[in-house]
């Protein structure tokens, strides 16, 4: 972070805070979604960008957070403000259980095992009708009255996402974050200098699962309902595409990606809903072949770039 | 059987090019849809089904060739995960194009007249089309074995799975080999789809279904292993059929649990080789 970063951040916060006064509710919903996807992708990028671990099953933790939140409110009668911090713990517990196995593998196999576990989560949600409602999902999990309006929920989401991003940024800038980059650059050398590689990877995995769970829980209350789709594999590719769009080398890349992603989705699916997956796939292919650094990389902004191994 | 064709193609492509082709299920789907169209277009003659069965996989092979030359060739040197993500992007692109070309309705292909009925096996009626598939399965496996172990081309493929750099250093055009293998793998997936078309509803979403199962097959059998794909396709097929009888609710979980166990115990699969 450079000296004028706080000023930039302040300006962004100011703009975001004043938006509800200027824009119709629809855009607030779009911005709320952007914030949630941004958090999801940033949590995901803790693994991909900083840990060098690409998970193909992050929908699992998003869905665990969303379903835990919905179930706590609906079946256990827990108030929403209590369910919101508890639900990510469920996602983190899932990440701990699965991550224990997943971090034993590397590269392609890492990606595939994470996908396998996510498919298991999806199947359990899909089949366990008595608890999760199966295909029908769980409906009517709206937040209590003051938060129900788009504007208040927008502020609420911004605040929660902001806190989570600060926490994630603290993780990335901590000694742990630098050790994680060392693990990414060379697991063997990291081990030589005394870094417990697997433990660092597992901790990163659990943290990433936790914040994905926060995103899931926020989305559950935003959407007012949860569905098994949340755990299905296309959902796992969402943070991947978003992070890729924005640039995986920078902390803020995924946030920029979330903006681009959601606005594109809105523009395209408003007119041609059928073509959205085509456009999405096409963008992915193009970004990979033409723009390896993502859009942030394109701007050549090296300011916020994660420095390789400190 | 269909599963075997798809998995062996996927495994072959991985073995040589080190790309996990997530779009392989899409190739299978395109094979099935091409079969639908060809059977409709060709005049109703006894031979038209067989001609379609010949042409549909060739169409898929052509598609595979275009993708390999136009896209994948550009990124072989990049991070393998980027390749994985690229092929995922292709799933979306191909899926949508198929939707636009053929529409959202389920299609079906009628079986050729000779095989439309059923025969009695041990007193039970048994659709004769499956008999064809049962006969074809070992034939295809045998054919593949002959190609891999009795031809120069097969030897090059096996050499490429062991050590690509060395093969290139010995003067083999590895880049052309990649294209050939990718085309051949796509052809196998297309054949799988074309053969499966008369037995299933040809519909959107069949790409994802077959991909996840083929993926499990390939991982359990060992990426890049021909024998592995064969044994594990059988294993997974049996597990699916009996799993549905015994634990209907969790048969898919069973499948993925098996894959998870294999990945943890032998990450390179039952028949694969450890990598370093």
C-alpha cells in the first residue's frame, strides 16, 4: 500500500455511501451483489493468488455458509444477526474437514479433489430433503424488518464486506501472509527455512472457507432463499472467473473483477439471457489467451501487486 | 461402454498433452446432437444410421482439431491450471452454442430397424441395441490396444506420456502429435455420444453428467492410463448400477467418496504412475 491509498479508499467509501441517494433501488441490488461476489472472490483469491492453490470447489463453502444461515434462522429460530456470524463457522468447519485431505495434494489433483468434495456437498444438500428442502431449497429467509429494504441491506452488506476485506487484508499483510507467498513460490524452500507448509495451506484454506461462508450467508439473506445450485460446480467457477478477470496477483483485483463481472452479466443477460454463458465462457477463454494479468494487470498498476516471496 | 469411450479419450489427451480437458463431456454431447441431426437429414435407408454413426464422431473430431490448433496450442507452456480454466470456459461456450443450434427440447434418435426389437437372453427380454454396444465395447478396446501397442503411432503416444521432452529431442514432431491425439480423443468422445444417442434422451446437461462421471473414472483409473480407464469404467459403471439399487439416495456420494479415497491414498490413480 502506498501513501495515497487511504485517500483512494476514503473516496471509494464516500462514493459507495452516497450511492443510494442517487440511484434507483435496482442498482443498489446490483451493488450489493457485487460486494458479495467481491468478498467471495477475494476469499477465494487468498488461496489462488497468495497461496498458489486453485480450488475448483469453493461453492461448497459458499453454500455451507448460506444453508447454515438459512437453517439457523428457519429451523432453530436463531435471530439473523446471530446467525450471520455463526454460519461462516460451519463453512470453516467444512473447510477444515475437507481441507485436511485436499492440502495433501498439489496442482491439478488439488483442484480435482476440491471439486469432488464440493460435489459431495451438493449431493447431500440436493438429496437431504427433510433438512434442506432438496431441489426446492429453503424459502423465506428474509432478514428482519429494518434490514429488509434494499438500501439498508446495501449498507449492511457494505459494512460486513468492508470488515471482512480489512481482515483479509490484514491476513495477507501479516507474517503468515508472507509465509504463504513463500509456500506458493517454492514449497520446498519454504520447508527448508522452517515453514510448516501443510499447516499454512490448511489455515489459508480454512480462512478462505470462512470468508466464503460469510459471502454465502450474506447472499442467503439478500436473496431471501437458498438453493442447491449454490453448491453446484458452475458456482465454484464464479470466484475463479471473477478473480481471473480482475487479476489474481493483486489483493484488490478480485473486487475490480466483481464489478466487471456483474455489470457484464447484467448488460448481457438483460438483453440476451441465453447468451450469457456463451459470453462468460468466451471472456474466460479470451482472458486466458490474451490477458493473463486480468484487467488490473492491463492497467499496469503495480501499486497493489502482491510482492512475490518476501 | 459410453463412459469408457469418453474416459479413455480424456485420459489419452491428458497423458500426452497434460491437459485435463473439461470440455470432453461437451464433445460427447455434440456427438449425440450431430447424430440426431444426421439421422434426420439422411434419407431413410438401412445404411443411413450407420453412415451417421460414422460421420457424427468425425464432426466432433474436426471440432476438437479446431480447438486444439486455434486455442490450446497457444497456452501449452502456461500454468496447467490456466488450461483447466480455459477448457471450462469451452464447456460454457459449446453448451450455449448447442442450445442455440438445437434448442432446449429433448431429442431422441430411433434405433436402426435391425436392432429396434429385443432378444431373449436367459428368458429375459433384452434390447438388441445394447447387444450391439456389448459387442462393440470389447472390439473398440481391442482396437485401441492394437493401436497403442502394435503401431508406430501408438508407440509415439506411449513415449509422449512418459517423456515428452526426450521424444521431441529425438526428432519427433511433438506439436503435430498433440494435435493428432487431441483429435483422436475428441473422436472417441464423439463416438461415445453418437452410440449413446439412441439409448438416452439427448438433452442439455448431458455434458455435465458425463463429464463428472468420466472425470471420476479417469481419476480412479489413473490419468493417462489406458488399462486404468477400462478397469475403472467397469468399476464405476457397476458401482453406479448397484449403488442405485442399494443406496439410491447416495450413489453419487459413493462415487465421489471412492474418488476422494483413491486421490488421498494413490493420488495418481490405481493404474497411473506417480509424478514428480
